């Protein structure tokens, strides 16, 4: 029973949001210019925000406490005024304690940027409340961070451009308020699955937005949960990255929702998928030799179809710490697939297959698989996800990905799975036979497969092994071998007919 509390609390928060506006729930009105006021907050609430300058990677060492107006701790703990400064901001908490992910993030930052200052913003007394109360405290915490940054700006060598605010869940919106309140422009804000309840669809001054820093990048990993959104669904940064579509994350398992509820494991699923954004960011710090790439796309379905694997005109970007600022971009949605654990990187491939049909086969719902063979390894058997119905006498585009680097692709095995027919299928086929007794078996023809690598942007064409045998039916295989670099073949029309 105890495990169900976090989800129930989020449900209640969403119910409150549906019942009234954030203002009706106690959120403060913006002042002129879009800023918010904390003048009506009790003084005790302001003292509930502490700043830990971490001097060790271990959780047992708290480091130094910083406070506005007191310069001695900066000197005693070796605060480097000219180096990068990270502020890590946690979110709502049921335990009242800092969680393990925070120490992993601290350690990863200190390993990657050895001269940097890493500051943990501890607002546990305000975060360990009912969710609605914690939400109403986010502006106060943001204002406290802004005051700390304003004070540091008075020190020689300190620059807001070197400041990177990293906020998880509710902490992402805290970072947004801090960037809004501060005198100047913060260099970067990273939102790690920003909280959704009470923030979805609200005005930009009441949540994280691109206006809060020179560069705002966001990872969305849990944008759905049984009718509500734990993480915010809408784009709120300059670039918004949705790993695995922003919902089901590999390794967080439990496809059977009813079973999850029965065994009390829903809270673990929520934590795993919501927190995945943090671990993707940590991965980008510690596995910089294996960067994950995301690709710009209008929506998840188009990405699943394999249409959006272009890097032209800044349409792809590294994720996490390695993300590069995209000039003149705002609310650019990007997608990628990942593995279940570190390193999260996978290798994306776009596959274009033209299915020829010289017979009337009617509507088909096939199950296709491919196996890719490269110079380094061969892939597992990969399913071709059919987002829309297969187009006959047309080019169909698919997305597949592998967890291993296969090297240069050499050949492809294409499989049409034999159908396991139910009594209903048999009856439907029998009726079709009665109406068309001479109807031939289902059969398609494939002459070549065109492949584009998302990571290398290389294009390859694979031709069928035997040009005289291009037909395939359920339960059969076809082999394709690399026949050229690039996609254009003899007698083909202009490339404008191709999908981008």
C-alpha cells in the first residue's frame, strides 16, 4: 500500500489542476514583465533553501555551505570564480532525503569537469510536502538561487555565461524561475523530465521556457502515465528530446499495467522512467566516446517510420551534456532510441523498401524482419514496425536500430514471417476462396533495399541476391547484398521522389 502513495499524490495533483487554474491553487500571479513575487512568503520558507558546494564525489561528504553575503566559505572551499559552475536542483520528494541519482550526477560532473564548481541546491523542507504545496514553493526556491547568482556576479571573474542549472522534475521549473529572476542571462539550463502536473499548458512565465537561459535543453522520458503526464509533454526548451518517444523506456519493464497495480510495483516503474532522464545525462558525461544522437522530427510516429534521420541544417544533435546550442532554434522536437542501460547509445538505420505486387492481394498485415550483417558483427533479428498499412507498388520507410556497432554493412536477410492463423483467419480465408476460388497466394516482389545510417549519414543500396528471384511470400526469406554506395540507380528519376 505504501508504494502506491507517490502515484496517488500525482493523480490528486492532476485532479486539482483540472479543477482550477494554478492561481486558484495558490500559485502567485506574475508581476509586470513576467516576474513573480515572494514577498508574501514567510521568512522561514526562505531559509529552507541551502547551497552545498561539493568538494568530494562521495555522498558522505557534504562539502561547504554557501550563503549570500558570506565570502569566507568561497575561499575556504576553493570556489573557482572563472570556472564552470553547476547548480543541481532536485524535485519533489516523498522520502525527505536526497536520492542516489544526485550523487551519481555530482560524481560524473566532477570527473568530466575537474575544475568546475558543483553546487547542490537543497530545498528538501519545501519539497517534502504535498505536491501542490511543493509546486507553490518553486518560485521561492528559484528566487533564492537567483539571489545567490546575483551575489556571485559581484565577485571578480564570475560570469553568468559559465553557469549551468540542471533541474530534475520539479527542479527543472525551479531552474526556469531562477533564470527568470536573475539579473542577466544564465548560460544554460537543462531540464531533466520537467514535472507535468500543474505545468502542462500554462503560461511561459509559470514554467521552464526558452527565455530562461541562453540555451535550454530538455530530456522528456515519462510523458504519460495512465491518463496523466508525470513529465511535461509539451516542448519547453530550445531543443526538446524525447528518448523512445518520451514514454516507455527500455529496462523499466512491466507492460502489464494491471499486473503492476496488483503487485504494488507502479511506483518503481514511475521512478525508473521518470529518473531515466538523469541517467541519460550522466551517461553523456561518463561515456563521451559513445554519444547518443537525436534527430529532429515533427512527431513520434514519423520518427518510428524512419523518416527523420537527417543531420542536414542541424537536424541532429548529441543529447545530454554534449548537446550543442542550436542557433535560432526554439522548441525543436527531437527523437532517438536507446538501450536499457549504460551506455545508452544505439545505431539507427532508415530502410526504404519498394514492394511490387502484380496480383490483387488485398489489404495485408504482414510481419517483416531483417537481420543486418556488417564487418564487425551481425544484428539480432529486427522487427520492422509497421506504423501505417503497407503501401503496395510504393516505397515504404522503416526505422530499425541495433545495440552494437555492426561496422560497414555487407548484406541483409529479409524475412516474411509465416502467419499463425486463428479460426477466424481460416474462416475469413475460406470465405474469400468461395468468392474468388482462383485467387493466388499472397506474394510480393522486392528488388532492393536502401539503407541510411543515422550516426554516419552514409547511404547504401542492397540488391537482391538473384535478380530472377525477387518474390517473397509468408514463411520465406530473401537475401540482399551491398551493390553500391548511395541510393540512385540507373533509370531512376530525380531524387526529389525520395523521402528525406
